[in-house]
C-alpha cells in the first residue's frame, strides 16, 4: 500500500500465553517474558517494562490500562520506607504527632 510517497510498514508479532495456574499465565513474546495474574475484567501484569493493571468491561471491548515502570515504583517504595522510618523514630522518641 502506498500513500503519498510513503510506504506503510507491516510487522510480524509473536506472542504465546501459557496458563500456569487458574489465575496465572506466563506470556512469552519476541521482546521477553511477563506474568499475568487475574481474570477477565481485572489483570495485573508484571513484565520487563513495569507493573500494569488492566480493567475491562466484559463483552463490550472497552478497557482501561494503567501502569508504572519499575524505576518509578522503586522511587515510590523508597519514599514510603523513608516516611515509615521517620514515623517510627517519632514514636520511639515519644512524639504523639508521629501518627497521622
């Protein structure tokens, strides 16, 4: 197919899904491995690009996907641990305002 001097490219995709347990699947593709946990309507996917959650309305074709890369999750977890450490130190020092 030609369009104003540009050729449209086509690609071949490879993807295989292997059920491990009832609610868990191993996804194999050309780009790597990932693990999906969940059922139709709600799926948590852990892959090389990060963690993604997919919510869908069954039978409608509508879905919503949200996710975060591993680097961002690592940053959030470090902030959460640091905040918890500060709260524990306040409690140990007898500061009642440490609990929010």
